[in-house]
C-alpha cells in the first residue's frame, strides 16, 4: 500500500493520471448510480450510450474536428488500421490501387507492408533509412517522390500515408513545417492518411488536409482496446464492391455509431497540451545537449519526437548500467525498443513534468558518477 507510483516512461501502454485511476476505482462498483461497473453495462443501455456520446464530443472539441469528418471508435489497435486503411480506401477510391507511403520508421514500414499484402500498389514516397542511412529524421524535400498535380494522380492514386510520430525511432514531423513536404507535392484531391497513434492530442491537426487520422488510445488518450479513427464523411458514402471484414469496415462502424458489436470499456479524462509536450521533451533534449556528448540523440534536431525521446550513451555496457540504476531510482521502462537499442523515454500526456525533471536530474547525476 505504501509503494509509491512508478515513474513510468513506457512507450505504451502509457501511464494514466492518478486522478483518473482514483475515479475509476470509486466508480468500479457503481458507475453513475447504476449499481454496476461500466464493464457490466449493456452497450445498448442509456448510460453507456451517453458515455460514448460524451467521448466523441470531447474528442471533437479537443481536436476541433469539423462536421466534414466522422469519429469512429474501433477495435483492433493501430495494427488493425494498417489493414483497414488499405481495405477501406481501395474500396472507397476504386478502381485506384496505388498508394504513396512515407516510410520514416518501423511503424510506417509495417503499414506499407500490410497494404502491399492486401493488394495495394505501394509506392515509397520517401524512405528515411535509405535517404539518411537510418531512421534519424524526415528526409529533405528534394528526396521525396510524390505524384504531380494533375490528371494522372487523380486517376491512379487512392491515398497517401504517413506516420506523424515514429514511436520506436523517436522521429516526429514538426507539423505543419515538415509536413509541408507532403502537402506541397500531394494533389489536394488525394486523401491523406495519418497514423497519429503516439502523438494525437498533443498538437493541432489540419483537417482541411487530412482525410483519415487514426490512433490507438493506449498512449495519449487512455487505455488499450480502443482505436480512434477520424474519417472524412465522403469516404464513407461509397458503395463497397468487395467485402471488408465487418470489424474493419469504417462504414459499418459509422452506420452503427461505433456500436456495431460489443465495444471494449474505457475511461475518460484527457488532457492534451501542446505546450506541456514541448516543455517536457525540451528538458530532456537540453540535458543531452548540455552533456558534452555524454548522451547522444541520433535524431535530427528538426525531427526530434516530443513523445518518444531516444538517446544513446557511449557504449552498451554503460547503457545497461544506466538502465539498472534507473530502475533502482524508481524509473521504469526506459529501455529502448529491442530493434533500436539505447534508451527511450516516452512522455505521453499523463507523464508529469516532475517525473521528467527527476529523470533529467538522474541523467546529470549518472554522468557525474560515471565519467568517461
Ligand atoms: N502505430 C504507431 C505509431 C505505434 O506506436 C504503434 C504501437 O506502438 C502502432 C501503430 C501499433 O498499434 P497497436 O499496438 O495498437 O496495434
């Protein structure tokens, strides 16, 4: 009972605010006077429908989503949407089969591979690993290959796709600046799709340019089990020539108000603060910059993620020592993704500034204690 809350820098599922957990605890046995937990309520019952409506309206308000777009709550996670994007947009944009994917890290690469497996003619708009020798930034404008404005693109290209924040490599588009690479080349008529799984609710989204935005809830919104999919309504109006698995079909979900089948249950309580994201991440990047090269960030300054701060130490032994001591100090999940190595501190919305301050202090103390 006296165990202090862990200083959790995990990449997802992310920590939840204490206030949200306390509220969930008290409402577990009696949700809004129903005498039941939210998990036991029928998904057709009034209190549950009200919860869903509240969720969607809160999301619409926070992200300033216009009425041109519908909000869907789906299952299957971000991975489910890798498939759903391909299947739904091939259907909505038939007979077009081509799609441009900007590959800037593992997640956009996976999405492109899944689209290809489902019959999309994938064109790599850009590949960070090939252009930069690794996923260390967003390649400059000259490296991009996008369809030109005009008839051919409109006739052939079903959609274009990018991942706003690469969770494993710590590479983020500093929208709108870097995103203009994509925007300035892409014909406006081609739907733009964004995977914002790890940076939704941390910055504004330009809805005039985005046809589809999706994000799993488990990082910046709440717990795993729900995926938020925002889709421009005209893409839901089309007749589907081929069958799309029911749980992945955006139109089925939209027509049923996201209650086609039994949905998972989740808590509310969102706080997306652009400024907080900047403040927390810049504290860590500053600590690295002031470390005389002791801590090195492999990502270009212009593409450094505010959500997943990755860095390396001089060698793997020192990194192991860093991780061991961090655990003793009370930090958890600072180990980088197994495919990337190094250290990764994920700073989703629920991570407190005080935890990040404690981490920066620990980094300075570790450096002093283990000079090179
Ligand atoms: N896209 C991004 C950017 C992610 O970070 C992740 C998971 O970490 C995914 C997609 C896959 O999401 P899920 O685990 O919900 O399938």
